[in-house]
């Protein structure tokens, strides 16, 4: 089992920045990737960014050049630095871990990000 706890969400003005953190614990020796997804009201959950244990990263096109995913292995923590935020980035952001050969998904409870003036 893997537990994920997010932090760092909040209200920010357009053009502002936020950094999300996700602390992972539990059975991590078969961890494949950590990442972030988001879900806006009435929308499907979508991938934002992922980072594998071999340092391969992947971003949704809409955040490329604005968001950066990174990891602190010593702390088993993944971060999402979000710059130049737009109102359309407003969503609940979920931390995700993929574990094992079957890439079993684990989810955090989510943290709200609201971009508004």
C-alpha cells in the first residue's frame, strides 16, 4: 500500500505561482512513477505531469513551459512548481503513484487550486 498526502494548494491571482507537494509513504520499492492529475468541475480527471524513477517526465501540452515536476528521493516527495497560472488551471490537483509491473494507481485526497482575481 502507498499513502500520498498533498499540500500547497490555495487561491492565487492570474500570473501567480504555487508549489504543490506530495509526500509518499508505504511500500515504495516498486514505485514506477509519481505525478499530478487535476479535475475541474464537470470535467474528467486529466494528467498534468508525471516523473518516473528513471527521471523521464511527461506534461500535458497546456502546462508545458509553465509547470515543472521534480522529486526529492530522500524525502519521497514530489513537487509541482506552477508558474504563470491561468484561470483555466483551477481544479483539484491529485497526487498519483504508479507501483509495480501492473502500474497500480494510488491517489491522494487532492488539494484545491483556484486561480482568480
